[in-house]
């Protein structure tokens, strides 16, 4: 009698797994397929080359900025339009909570690792997958880092959990609607792309 | 044309559209009339007084009784732990958090079942889950829990088990059965508090998004 709790058949919109339209297992399988596509695109865009990736810091190659911002904007517009059409319930989409201190510390470590090793975690697997030695070593280092973090968790637990801001959205912090913020972000991204192309002309490098 | 210009030509209009339209705040999963009718026909919204009594006695934290009668009636008599949301205030914003959640089991009750069912229909229509109605309302509650009738001696054992449970639950919840139960106990010289026996098994509220 109390068994009927969530009448999942009544819900015909995303997120698919949260609303019980697809199973957890199918969700994992889809993630696997999408992952293969993601890896393929990364490799084909040259993200398995650490020299190409590091170009963003020197201005001779800004493919990282362009690919990731284009990806983010496509995703953002997609979600906003899907929500507009009633295809997805944005309030059910998981937003990773912001822990301010660990975001800053982690960002610094990640940035330093990026410029020293020439990879970010995802692209290091991309490089390792096609047998790049620096990619393999980077992946090794990644696991050592994970081990150090896990074994010494007690030492940095306070830092790690500090300043939990919940899941704030920049648009609501600024008091803008999601749509207006999206437009501003698009304009900012286009301005950055323009500046990036200017930098590529200004600091060209023949071979890398 | 350069790729950057193509990109700009494509995403700036999309950005303008999304900035111009109001965000979609429509409640996503409303039930259609057909779906609601199907639910009403299967009568799955009803929870029997026995289940509710058992949950009250065991102080089950997942139970949230909601009295949809007027405040006057609520103050005169209410089930223990119930909160009062008069039907007239059902859609008031201050109650949204209580009604629209997926942790507790919201059980509406009124004197009969008409008002509680009205509340159930409205909230189900809004897409809220875990909404139930106390079967038979308070009238049936009085008859079954507070003043249970002893079954005929030829009744099956389950009827007696149910009766025993109702009698002892009624005693705890302050019904007329209490006197009878106490009298029974005095003669039996058992523990001072009536024990709850033969409680019907209840299913746990599980899931959530």
C-alpha cells in the first residue's frame, strides 16, 4: 500500500537517470560511450600533445581555451534551451558544491602541474593512451598524488572541507537571470577567442 | 569566412534568445487528468488507521500527519504529532517545503475523507510525491483505533490480532479502549504499560531523487 512512492511513469523529462527513465546501468553504459567519443575528440584536436597544450601559457597555441570554452558554451546553451522546452528539470541537475579554500589550493596545484607537466589530468590519459612517455609518467604522478592525498587525508581534512559555499551559481550571486548571464558569457568567450587568435599571430612558433 | 565569425554568427543569436525569454519555471511533472484518474481509481493514496497508529506509537520519524481541517477543529482534537494546514491555505507558500519533499510520508486527514482527498488531488496535481490520505478519516479512526469492536468468536485469528493491536494502540493514543485494556491488565497483573502487539508490518519510505 505504501509501495507506490514515486510514480516514475508520470515523469517524462530529464535528467534521465534521476527521473528513473533509464537505469543506473544504462547510464553507466552511456557514460562509457560518451567517454569514448570525448577521448576521440580530445586526441583528434591534438590534446595528446603536451607542447600544444602548454601553448596556452605562451600564446602560440590557444586550442585549449577555444575547445573548452566552446564546449562549455554549447553545454550551457543546450541546458538552457532544453529547460525552456521542458525537456530537463535544471533543479535536479547535480551541481558540484564549492569549497572555496580547496578550490583555490587545488586550482594552484592543478595550474602548476599543467604548466610543469604539460597536461591536465584528462589529457594526460589521452597522451598515455597513444603511448606518449610524458603522458604515462604524468599518469603515474597522478596516482602518487591520489595516494598521498588519501593516506594523509587527516592532515588536510580541515583545509579540504573549509568554506563550503553550497552550490551557488554566478548568475544568482550577481543577481542576473541565467539567460542574461549566458549572453554575457558568450560575448566574453568570443572576446577571448578573438584575443587568443591575436596572440597566436603575435607569438607564433614554427614547430612544436 | 573565418571559423570564429561562423561561431559568433551562430551563438550570439542563441544567446540573445535565451537572454530575452523568461526562464521556464513551470513545475515539470504535473499529472495529466488521465494519470490522476488512474491513481484515484486504484485508491493507492489510502493508508489504513492501523498503519498510521503503528507509526505514531513507534514514533516513526518518516510520518508527517497533516490535519487539513480548520484551525478551530484542529485545536479541539488532533492526532499526535500532526500539523495543521487548513485546506484553504494549502497552496500558501509557507507550506511548500512541508508538502513538496521526498523524505517523509505526508498523510492528510480530515473528519471524513473528502477534504483530505481534495488536498491529495491538489498536491498530486502539482507533482508532489509521498502524499497519502488516512483511510476513513478521523471518524473511522475513532471507530477502529479508539473504540475497536471485538470480533465474533468465529472470526479468523488475524481479526483477533488486529483487534488486540487496535486495543493496545488505542490505549496508548488515549482512546476509550484504554479503560478496557487497563482492566484487562489489572486482572492479568502484567506490565503497567500496555504493550503493542501484532502490529501490521509496514513498508519503509524509500527512494527520493
